[in-house]
C-alpha cells in the first residue's frame, strides 16, 4: 500500500504543475490588469484556486488509487492489512502537492518553481525513505506487518496542507485570520509530526527496521505455521490466506516422493522482499516471497514453488544457493534432471530455463566481462531439451510414479546418467542425451 | 567560412537573449541537494546516485527554458537561421547544466565512501541523456508556440518520462554494483543518440 500512496505522489506532481500554471495565469498576457475591474479580488481568486485544487486532488487521487487497488483485486487472493488511513494518505499527498503548487505560484513568479519543488519531493522520498516526516513514506515494506502510525501521519499531512494553503493566501495581506491559520497549521504540523515520531507504533517500526539488518531478518515474524501432509508452511500473520496457494504447489510434489524422503523436507517459510539471507536459513527453508502471480502469473509462481520442493527432495541447489559458482551448474545428462522435471510436472508443465546476459565487474581491477546467467525454476540450475522431453514422456506414463519411487536412490544419485536411468524409468532412448556444458551439479 | 563568422557573431546576442533564471534556480537547488545528501557522514553509493540522477533530470528540465525564444516568430529575417540560433541556445544551456552537474557530483564524490566503485562514467551518460531530453522536449514544444509555457510542457513530458522509468528500477536505474549496470547504460547511450537527433531535428526552421 505504500506503493499506492506513492502513486499519489505521481498524480500530485501533475496536479502541482497545473495548479502552479493556474495560479500564474494572472501574470500571463497581462491577465492581472484585465482582472482589475472585476469585483472579485486577487485573494478570492487564490482561495478559489485552492478549493479547486482540493476538489481536483481528491477526485483524481481517489480515482487513481481506487483504480489501482481495484485492479489488484482482480483474480487474486488479497492478503496483508488493508489500512484506509494509509490510502487516505495517498489522496492527501496529491492535495498537499497541488496546494504547494498554488503557494509556489503566489510567492515566486517563475515557471520553474513547480518542477523544482516536484523534484525536491521525489528526492526527499528516495533519500530519506524511512523518515516519518515525509508526506509519504515509501519503505514501510522493509518489514511485513510492521506497526505503522498512518493516522497521526495523515493528520500531519493535513496540517501541512493547511500551512501551505494559508501561506498562499498570506501573499495578499497579513490579516489576523490568515496569520492565525498559518500559526495553527504550523503548531498542528509540529504536534502531529512529534506524535508520528514518538508514538509507540513508530518506536516499534524503528525496532523492526533495526532488526531487518540481522541475518535471519527476512523470515523474522513469519511464524504463523500450519502443518499439512508432512510439510510445515509458515507465513507472516497477515498472509495466512496464501498458505493454501502454496500447498497446492507443494502437496502434489510431496505426494509423489518415496515416504522416507518426506521426513527430511524443509519448511516452506515466507520471506520479506529485502534483507540479508543467512545460508542456514536458506538450507532449512524454502522461501516464497510476498508476491504471488495472478491473471496467469500464478502458473509460474506455482511451478517455481514446486521446483523448489523438488530440488530440496533431490539434493539440488535451490534459489539463492549455488553449486558451481554464481553462473550456476548444469544438470544436463544427469538422471535426476528427469526426476525433478517430472516432479514439477505433478503441478505445472515444466519449461526450459531462461537465460540473461549480465556484465560483472571483477573485484580488484574493476574490469568488466559478460556472463550468461541461468535462471530456471530451481534457481541457478541449467538443463536441456533432452531431459525435458524425457520428463514429458514420463508424465504420460501410468506407472512412472511407482518406478521412480522404487529406483529413487539410484535415480537421484548425481553419478547416474540419463542412459542408465532409462531402463529404470521404462523409457526407450529418444533424442541424443545432452552433455553438460557448464559445471555439472553436485 | 561565412557560416563560421556568422556563428561566432551570433553567439553573444543569442546568449544574452536567453532567460537564464530557471537554470540559475535549478543550479542553486542542485548544489544545495549535493550538500544536503547525508550531511556530516560519508555519502553512500545509493545516496550519491539518487542525488546525481535527480540533479540531471532537474537541470534538464531547467535547461529546456533556455530554448524558448519568444521572439522566434519575428526573428525570421535575421541573418542567422533558426537552427543556428536554437543550437547556440541549446549548446549554451547544455554547457551550463553539465558544468553545474559536474560541480555538484564533485562535491559529493569528495565526501563519498572510497572503497567502492561510484560508477561516475555511467552517471555522466545518464545526466547527458536527461539534460538533452529536457532540451529536446522543450524544443519540440516551442515549435508549436514560442512561449515560456512551452518549456513547462517540455518539463511535464521530461518528468513524465523520468517517472515512468522508476517503475522498472532494476532495468533503468541500477546501482553501480548491480549486474544490470552495463546493460542499463547501453539503453541510456542509445537514448542519448535518439534525443540528440530529436533536438537537432527540432532546431530546424519552422514553416509558418
């Protein structure tokens, strides 16, 4: 939802430009002089522009944010915490930015003021990403379900709107009401800022962020656990709705394994998007994140999770683990390639690995060289079309499960090659078995 | 030869005719941002890149104001053709913006952490792209109407472009340590060629 509030910043930037132009209309084409004989005075025009800004900011902000939140609900299993105050904050930010646009227009005649202020808003948001003094705080996602003080914060933004609105009107004279309004607004802003910063929720948030720097932090708090079919699934308390989704991907894989393997499987435990990853945490857990595909994307999510469990069962490196260096290892020619792909096939149709070309900077001399990274559903594990073709043939064979379970120990041994596995699996040799091109997986 | 003399002669009056206020305001802001980046402690790579990138976009937006020639429509009879006058404006604004950006980044580099690569080469390509994008967008807009408002339209498009790339941060705005750094700067380099071509094309004579 922090992302959604950030959308408010983009909408607000557009509105700020418009509001600034509307305010500066007086200075273009001698419009100020033209308006002189009109009974409505210049301060009334400023107030009218401000009110128009509040209305436009609210309507556009609500429309865009509602559309965004609405679109996220299509074909998804919503989890997390729905916080209306936090969304209101997004709308308030758009209003604040338009108000600042009006104030800037009244106090500085230049057209450049609005673009500069917009850049300052974005700069501050990226530079002080976790400060509650910002009108919008983008990095609340460091810790899942961390307590946040959005209500105080929303009031703080409201006070800022008051300050800038009053400042715009203050340009036309220092009446007691106007000075009073600025004073009250400033006092309110200081008070609400202090409340935001010192509230118990803010302290908890800070503690949570400090904790996010420890090696086990990515799974800290993911302790809502459910055991099903011999596998433990742990999610953040606000993500319990996704455990059945994970189970759909993992249970068929586990059911296809020999019973002695089922007792040694890792826990499926949710992780946050950012943070340090401890190798031990990686070894003990399969780590689905805080995203899950929808509108077709769930196929890839399910396939990935199934692959992780299949890799864990057969001793392959998983996402984040490396055998054979960062470039990954090659499973071509090994019998277990067919087994893991067949295991994925219990859930979704397995696919060939993807590849990405990256440039890496060498330590020391800083020279750069190109490297091709493999990204399969297992992680940095490569395999070829031949293994995939065998697995697909195996998926159409009725007794494949029994054969695999019976010959399990031999099949998952890294030393067993495809040709040796074919009689065990009851397959005839098809296309030529591929040879390992990179470092073979161990 | 005649063109050479004409160009030299046209520089002083054209440069004097440029409204330098927006670029001056943006320059002050840029230097201030460089000084305000994590004050009192060594600047980390991510903070330096954020400020350097934002300053590039800001200076591009401000430079756009320099290509607005409100007298464009009545200058058609001057001996210097439009492309020459506009190119002098663009070149002058680019030089100032680039110099200010270089000063701001130098200020930050002096305070930056020393043990990691700051990726200055890549940042220079990005800054050049955004300054010329700001110039090109405004230069397109002034072809329709040579008024100062055109620069704001250009600014809106430039800012819109910048915001639209933020959503794919890994592809467009990686950190120097990221794998995508080189690939991203191939994109920025190609973009630089494109926006420079656009700028050159938009400086042509306007048919009225």
